[in-house]
């Protein structure tokens, strides 16, 4: 009888230890949800993972925008201005330009057909 009590106690201690391990391993996943991928409110193939991995409380994104054709015309510039997107005109590289993008405008920017991508260059 005493031997059974020790076995039950031992199994209970093991269950508690495993519960604690699983609890602390699952907690970092909650912190990972504070990224733009979860807080932006949209999902688009045009938005690169480098953008989605930014902090969720980011208010202004410095990133490159790629366009389907260049030079862009005044109509496109007006649409970007309405969104609050500021293009760094001295930074054009082929069909890419560095821009300051308000986070709340990111989803609307990706909806435009003239935009082919939004990304932050990454070092390897």
C-alpha cells in the first residue's frame, strides 16, 4: 500500500513538472503576436515578411515600394499622397523607391495594382 502511495506521488510530481514546462514554452508564442503580421489587419503577397516581422506598434515604416512601371505619373503620386506615403525622390533604383509609409496605410497601399511589392532589404 505504501509503495502505491509513492508511485502516485511520483507521477503527480512528474505531471506538475511537465505542466510547468509546457506553460513556459507556450508563453513566448503570445509575445510573437505583437508583430505587424497580426496587427496590420491584412494579408497580401505584395507585403514582404520583412515588413510583417516589424513590431506591432510601429506607426511609420521606412521601406522600399516597387511599382509595375516607372516613371510614375501624377495620378499615382496623388493617390500615394492621400495615403500619407512620402517618396524619397533621390532614392529611385530601377522600379524601387524608398518611402515612408504610415502603418495604417499599408493595407490600402498593397491593394493598388500599380504597387508590386513593399519590402525592407535584408542583409544575409
